[in-house]
C-alpha cells in the first residue's frame, strides 16, 4: 500500500463507521477518496441548495451545522470536528441539502463519492446500521453508542450476544388481549399470568400496542386515571418489533434506542414471542437482579465473597448494553449496599445486639453513590449518645470488635483497606453523635488543611444501615453549621479550583509529564474530581442534603444560579467522563490488572476527544465563575 | 522550455493542449507531479521515479495517483541514493522507461501540469520523451515556487527563511501551512505535499481574485519566478 492510501486507511480506521471495516475494505474505500481544503467561513453546503455529492469526513478543522428558520434566523445545530462526518443525509436523502455547513476554521475534508458509500451500505451491515440509526441521534447518544460499539469490539467475552438470535431466547408464549378491555382487566391478566407486559390486539386481531408494568405505573397510578377506561388509552404504540432472526445485540440496541424493555418478536410477519431485557440479562447469567438475590441468600462471609466477585461482570454487561454511567453506578451502589448490609447483619448475629442504636455510614465515593470498581473502604459508625460512663464503655468495647470484624470481612469480599484509616474500626471514626457534631463544627470553624480534607471526605456521608435518624440528625446539624460560613466555604472553593482540566485538549493534551504515567491523562484528578468538588461546594453553599453529584445538581437547579445555568451540561460532562473512566477500568480489570485513572488520550476516538474537550471547557468555565465569586479568598 | 503566457508549443512534435484562458480554475484539471532523479547532471542523469496526483480544481483525487519506478538502465549516482533512499537493486527490478512514459502521457491528458520548481522535472521528462518517443510535454505549466514568490510578494504569505534551495523550501512552506510532510523524498510523497501546497495557494489566489486559468498561468509561469536557489547554471542551458 502506498503512503497516500495508507494515510487514508489509517485515518478512517479510527473513525466510525469506517472502524468497522477491515483493511482490504478500507483500501477499497480509500480509492474513492478526494481531499479538499476549505478556508474558514466557507459555505460547503447550503440549506435548500444542491444536495451533497459526497460523504465528508473532517480530517482537520471543524464545521458548524446550522438551519435557517423563518422566526429565529440561523440556528446552530451542531459543531463537528476531526473524525466527524457530514453530508450524508442529502447525499442519499434527497435532492437538496437539509442544513447549512460552514467551516468554523480552516478545514480539510476527505470526500468519499456516492458510489463508494453506496457500495459500503449495500455490502456492510454495520455501516448501514450506523447510518440508519446513530446518524440521526442527538450528539450525546452518538457518543454513547460509539463507546458501546467499542466495548463490544474489544471484548471477546459474551459472544453469545452476537451469536444467539432473538428467536432463540425470546419467551414463546405471548399473552394477548383485545385493546378494548379495561385497564383493570389488563392488569388482572398480567397478574394472573405473572407477566410484566401484555400485547393488545385490534378488532382484526393484529397487534396494536403493548401495556407494561411501566405504563400502569406511569400513566395510570401516578396520574390517578380511572382503571375502567379502555386499556388502549394507556398502551404504548406502535409496538417496537424485532425479527426472530436478528442477533440479540440488535435487540439490545433497539431497547436502548427506544428506551423500552419489551420487544415483540415477529417471524415471517407473524407474532411469535416477546423479548424482555430480563431475558437478555439472564443470557449473561449474572444480571444485577440475580446477584442481588444471591447476596440475600448468603449466610456467611465466605459466601458473600464469592458473590461479590461477580460485580465486575455486571459493570461489563451494563456497559455493553449501552447503559449510562449514572445507571451503572446506581446498580453497583445498590449491590454494594446490599453486600455491606448483609455483612453487618452477619456481624450483629455474631456479636449480639448492640448496646446502643447505631448507624453505619459510608462517605467518599461510596457516600456519593459513585463507586464503580470497588474502591477503598470508607465507612464509620455514629452511635447514640451514651447516658452513662458505663454505657460508653460497653459501646466502645462492642463496636471495636464489631467494626474490626466488618473491616476484615470487607477485605475478604475484595474491598481493600482505606490507607488513610477512614474506617469504623478506627476508634476516631466510631463515635457517639455528639462527638461527630463536635468534629464537624470544629472542622468548619478551623479549616486547617486536614480539617478541609476531612470535610470533603465526610460531608458526603449517607446512611447505609442501622438507625437512619442518627445520620439525618447529623446532616441537620451540618446544614445549620454551614450557614454564612464564608471563610470555610472559601477553603472548599480553593479545593474545587485547584485542579484545572486540560484545555488544549484537542491539539495537545495536558498530560502527566513524567513518571510511570507519562503522556497519560488522569481522568479522576483532571476530570471527575473538579466536577465533584465544584458541585459539593454548591451543595454546601445552599445546605443541600443530597450527597451524590447528580442528585446535588438536580436539587440545586433553580436554587443555585451556576447550577441553574450549567447544571445540565455539568451532569452530562460528569456522565461522560465517568463512563470513559469506567470503560478504561473495566478493560484493566478484565485483563487482570489493578484499575487506575490514567487514560492515554491517543486511544480516544475523535468523537470522544471532542466530547472530552467540551467537558473540560465547561469545567474550566465554571471554575472561573467560582474564582470570581471567591476572589478575595482565592490564593 | 516553457515560455510565457499562452505560448503553448505548436510544433507537431509536442503534445499540446488548447486551454481557454478564461476557463475558471475550479473547473480545470491539474496533474501535480514530482520526479526523482539519479542526480542533477543533465547529460548523465535520468529519471528514477515519477509520482503524480490529479486535481479537479482544488480537489485532490487521492485514489487515482500515478506512482512508478523506472529502470534507468544506467548506473546510479551514489549521492542520490543517499537523498532518495532508492537502491539501484530496487530500481533494476522495475520495467523500463518507455511504456511508463506512455502511461504518464495519457495520465496527464488535457491537464495543466503543476510542480514545485517544475522546470527541473520537465527537463528530464522531456529529455527522455525526446529520446524515446520523439515528443515533448507541451501542456501548460504552473510552478508552485513561482506562485509562492508571487504570494509572498503580495504579502499574502510569509516568506520562508529556508536555506538549501527551492526544493527544501517546499517543505518549509508546507510546514508553515500546517501540511505534514509525509514520506518526503519519494516522488509520490513530494507530489502529494506539492498538491496540498497548491491547494492552499489556490484558496489564497481566490481571495486575490485570481480565478481563471489564464491568470494562474501568468503568475505560475516557471520562468516568471524570482531568483532560484536551485543550481541556476544548469537551468540556463535549456
């Protein structure tokens, strides 16, 4: 292969959907490629003007896509940069261009002629799928889909998703009912048959829609609808179908795409079964549900240790199904909480009833419900205030043995010790409520370096097990202490702006300059931590009780001006970086390595780079606003 | 040698093309070429390889490149081996010149030829063409080095402080325009770099309101350029 073709093949090989092609296919495509240069400000495609003659792949530079509307003028729809495509819709979709495409900077594009693209569409299923589906999706979905594709192509596990057909695993007996029956009757049929969905048929006996548990909950119960109304008022229609011959992963894509859990399976035009997301999860053998059940059934630490090892598999599975990072961490948090609760129950049996009511709290990432692959132990005990010195003594004795047992059990289940000693087995972090209050007020009053560090760690606490009211009371106290604490908040603000994200992302990453992780990007320090720290600052400013970053953003919307304006974007940025990191760590764990936070920017696709760049810009912008607000206290 | 404006060779021995000077650049076809030589001695040295790319207006058609090595049937000059990294043994396996030149002529059909210091390439090409086919390339010619001098003269482009002659200037110019110099010093690689430089120049010329082929040929005339850092004495002979 000569250098001209080699250069094209190398570039396209990293760009979706061309990354799905093998080298001979890429080489064939390369022979239909031209290179064009457009100075900044060039109108490449004009809305309503001539249709595109090529599929454009941006080699360098960037373009702005806009649409002119009668009342709003020119509205920007999207920016695209290196590795992104444009011109597809009008290349095949009609006789004129749907949007304006103007270069936002000097831009070099590969142009792929219509015949070459046509041939690809005719011969390559993956390419067709890409264009038909993801091209129409909004930007963020495109990114998720791409990551999802990548994780599918890099992992050889779970091949069954790619080999089993929908027909093979779908439930064969589908319950149907006429769509004229009432909501109550439909619910009755579902209960009777112990099913989560019933397919409804019209007067001709053809499937017209489906009613699921979700419809009953969302459209009937939550809205107080009369259950004697015809069920067709609340059914979901049209029915999303899947061909019995489709591969399972195609069904998964459909479910993700339409955000549904049930697919009607058809064969030769006739209804032949129903596929639920549960069927797909069972395919893996380790669905979150089955693990949760397994945990409940265990009676020993050894048993729990065995189950907890499956959690890695769950993350992988959820990632492959294209779940958002926030959904994945929710599942993981739920599973880990159950594990901890079960361990505590075992400990309570072993050590007998505690002498005082207690609350087991988690903090750090566990407190924020943002754990993925298990991190260190971060836990503590708040127990009720002892009435007598004798009670204090017996509490100390009891909880020290109890907490040490839990600590060791967690280690056995694969949760390593906290190197900083933030564990309930440390007497300092196993205290009566009044002492916790003392800690908190002291940290706020005298924000020394260690006090600030303790604050950001412990203030993300939440109750996991035991007497929840103890944690609530401590939270009340904390909120009351935070009012008008400008100096303390100034320290927290300093922490939130300390790590500036790499801004020159697209051109040169700001990466580690030396050492083992030279040329790597620390996603935790540069990406996640700044968002977590900023959002925590906002939560403390407004005394919000939530501890997870996304919940804090939701709670502060409308209450905190920065969050009101940038909350949505911050949440998306957070999701994106979290998913990138999760994917990276999952790769490491499946290869038997210790997960870390160092990502080589070169391994990111152009789309990921672009999204990461936007996320970093956003973080930096919000940090600048914090600096402006706290300018007298920033050092 | 290519003379001025529309003085296209009329001789029957030459391959000529009639070009309408008012034709827009954007609708014209170009062949951007580069050759590698055994050395720069006009009597003894000859072609080793020809690389070329077609352009339709400013669009480079990457899939239809021309990339051929030639058996020069002569001993190679060891110095050029150092420059181009083409070993004599490699070249000897390639087919002889005559059919390749024929192919190249039809590749260039109806196009304006473009090259960086193209008169050197043309000298050797025409020398071989005369000897083997009794003809010469009579197509209109644009020299990117002349364009470069014109653009720097107008203050559109920053002059390069390149040392080592006009051909190394190509890479300095490319570098300044952010064009990566991919596998420099192969004929096709250099033609690719030249084509990308030419592409940028065309976009600059559009802003200078040079939009017709006539205007382009006027300022891109190889003889029209300023002082050449290339061995000028050798050029004067033809």
